[in-house]
């Protein structure tokens, strides 16, 4: 009998935790369906003009999609 009471209490706790987690997770901007702001840049390898979803920082190389694919090593 004590076991059933404990399970009910645990399930309520886990439901409220997961509901809170989901709402925080969905409110994170990374998962927004809004269009991203794109910034113009010049590829450090091929010197072509490209657009990137972040603001380029001077002194750090930026790569176009093609050059980035060649460089990335997984």
C-alpha cells in the first residue's frame, strides 16, 4: 500500500519536472522557427562572398559552405 502512494508521488514530481523542462527547452532561441539574420562575409580560403548566420569577428576566419565542408573533420 505504501508502495502505490510513493509511485503516485514520484510520477507527479517527474511530470511537473518534465513539463518545466520542455517549456524552457522550447523557449530557447536556438530552436525558434524565425528566420536567422545572415551577415555578409568573405571566405578565408576561396575569397568568395558568402553569408553566415553569425556576425563575423575580425581576426577569425570565415568559410563558405563548400570550404567549411572540406575543412570539417569528424
